[in-house]
C-alpha cells in the first residue's frame, strides 16, 4: 500500500456511500496500515473519516476505528456538522482516547 509516507487520507467527502461503506473501508485501510507498519517498523496511519449524521454514530465509528488500532480519526466540519458537534467530538475524543490524534477538516472553503 505505502511504505514511504507516514499518514494518508481520503478526500474529505468520502464518508459512507452506497458503493463504499465506511465500515468496509475502515477494515480494508487498517489492514494496509498494519501491513505497512509491520514492513517498516514505523507508525503509519490513515485519517479514518468518522463523520456521520448524528453524534452517536460518530462516536460509534470512532470506537470502531480505535478497536482496529487506528491512531488517528478525522471528521469534516462546515458541510456536515456545526460548532456544537465539533466541540462535542473534541471533548469525547479527549475523554475516551487521549492517545489518539483527532483531525477535523474544514470543507467548502475552496
């Protein structure tokens, strides 16, 4: 999958679409992350996009990412979630996964 880079991400609009479900994508990508980490002996990561229609679903997706061994999650602000959701996700991640990197990506400002 990759050996030279440390972190990669999908386009922020890739979330869970009929032709590409988030859970399947998380499993596929984390398999590649783990293989690259094993081959290089380095920490590798993929910005798993946990953006969803409700906070509860975002929490479930972040839990699943952590269970798979992910060291980073991301979520898209502006187009999908508002300021309160941004703060809620930040507080939840800090409380539940203080060792995980949380990246929030703004979209729609091009």
